[in-house]
């Protein structure tokens, strides 16, 4: 599954997954899951739909235990983004030991479909790690924030 495919379906996902509200998604029942399986605007995979509900429930438990999901994930990087200094795209890893550790911890807490590659992409997207090339104007901007 390509990222482009998922991004093209983002608006529909946002609508059918209640604006990505974890409290609402955590309460999805079998009827709602059947509805989602019939929605051609999303990827209709029974296991992934079930995982979205399970992950929302796990997310809420993490929030309750740590005060926020944000506090939980930032502890893996010591509260500050990892500042990489890649010069070429070929240097960018798809997985790191830290992503593997976070993936394992998420799985231990009940999350599904959170392998190290997906977790590393999450870390990049949320700013836990700065993987902009040093030649990119964003590298310095992100490093200063």
C-alpha cells in the first residue's frame, strides 16, 4: 500500500473515523465496522478496521497512564527531537533501533499494525526525529524549534 493511496483517501478516513476522535473510534461496534467494510472510499481491510478501534482504546489508556499520548512518545527521545544530519536520501533509514523499541512498547500496550517502519514514519511526521537533509531549508528551521 502506497502512502499516496492513503493520503488520497484521507478526507474520507477523517469523515468515517469521526474526525479521528479516539473516544468516538474506541466505541465503534460491529455494526460500524460492517459499515466501514462497505465504504469504497477507504481501504476495506477487516483487520485494519478492527485495529483502528483497538488502537483508539489503547491510545486512551496511554493518555490516562501518562497524562497524554504526547508525554508518552516524547519520553522515547528524551523530550527533544533527534537531530539527524543526513546529506543524501540514501542515508535515511526506514527503521531505527529507537523505532523498534517504540514499536515493541506500543504492541505491549495493545496497539496493532505498529511495526518499526510505520513507527519511524510516525516519528518523522510528528517531529520526534528531524530527517530533513542538511541541504534542505527545513532542516535548520526544524532544528531550531
